[in-house]
C-alpha cells in the first residue's frame, strides 16, 4: 500500500526513533488507543473479544470461527484497521476485505480514524452482558451525535430512525464518511455504502439534506489553530482540514515548524469530569486523540455551514495554539 504505516508512524530524523509513547489525556481514562499497528490481536481483553463459533455460512466450517484459520489469523495480525478485523470475526465479513488495497493518504487516515471510533463503540458494547442466544452482539453503537446532526439540519425523525434501525448507521462511521473517497478501495459493500455516504440516500434523505449533512461532517474534520509564534500584534487564526495534517509531523511541516518541537499545545480541552486540561502535542498518539475528540465534540450551534474554511468557522470546539517557544527552548537554562 502506498499509504503504509511507515507513512503515519514517522521517524524523527534528529532523534532517530519512533514516537510510540502515549501521553494523551484526551479519550477515556486509558489515554486512548495508539493509531498505528494492529489493536485487535494484541491490545484487547482476551476474555471478551474472542469471537463466538459460527453455525456455518459458506465462509466457515460449522462451529468454528475465523480466528482458528491460520491464514486469516495472520491477515488479522497484519491489518492495522480494527473495524475491518472485527467485522471479519464478528459479522462474517469476507477476510479478503482485510486488505482494502491501495489507499490514498486521506483514505488511510479516515480508515484509521473510523477504526478508532469503532473500537470505542466495540468497547462499550462488549461491557454489556453476553447474549444468551447465538445472534450477533455488534449491531450499532451510540447515535447521539448522528441524531444531533440530523436534528440540526432538519432531517425528519422518521428518516433518522430509519438510518439507525434499518441501515445500522451510528456515530462510529461518521468520522470516516467522505463521498470523495473510497471509489478504488477494496471494501465490503456495507462499509462502502456507509463511508461513501450513499447510506444517506438509501435512507431517504433529500439531496439538500445530504449535501448539508456531508458539509457539516467536512467542517467537523477541521482543526482550529491560533498562531502566537508569528510575532504580529494579534495572533493569526487559521482553519486546517484533517487531510492536510494526517500526522503531527505533517502539521509541524505545514506550519513551517521544527517537527516535535513542543510548540503546539491545547488549553481549552475539558475531560469527562469537567476538568480543564492543558497539554502539549508531544507525540502522534496525542495528536490522533485530539482529532478524534475534536470531531466527536463539535460546536454545532456555531456551525456556519460554509464551504470555505476560514477563521469564522467555529465548528471546532477545541483549539491548537502554536507558541513562540517549544519545550526544548523553554527548558534551556533551567534547574530540574
């Protein structure tokens, strides 16, 4: 794949190592899930993720699961996309879709974001008691954001209910939805319908509602940045789409800064306990968590629904601030 994990797990040329440590406080009490590598085979509770035996479907031998197939297990261990791994084991998706083929950098970023959101959905579902029967436990997750977006743009409640109950759409799929992507990817048809946004048409949304819904998602995938490092009388504010900063390394380069210098910080994040947080974007995990949190906690009340990204777009609730000095400069000459 052109958009390999090496592309999104940059090596710091000066330090000569991967930034694999996780210092994030953004998502949950566990600090979030690293966005590179396989999180299905190695980072999930072995007591609750093991898929149940199937009763035969044409893909499997009866009363066995795909994890018992050594070839499929090897594919799962190599696939970085949690959502695809889980759907193969739990929802009987064909293992061939574990390799979505050649993805663009944007598609790779969106698939990783979707997989991360899917993991949070999975974790919530798997904390519930086991089902007594053999039916699938994973149907759809939380729908609070989806319902809020539909209400905001005026989608009739009947259609919103159809999206959830008939087409199994939930909050997890929103972050990866982009009609400009996925045409060439090797995806299961259900995934393609959701990620491409076609599911909105199938559920009966009008053309105007579909366009507004997708525009709102585009605004939710934007980063609000305040630059205090330019030396002007007033800080400069800019809005940057996620696709222009697939990694923290790319964001530093885009802003003309030394990568991982510690100049990019956030001061306005509030955790689940209502405590204000101040944190430096020290590594890729922290930045990835920020993207996920920013998307799923939008400021819809002030959404402008404008096509161009400018400083008037207040959809992003949280802000990244670029300071004049980073952690390296401020630590010089100090006693520890």
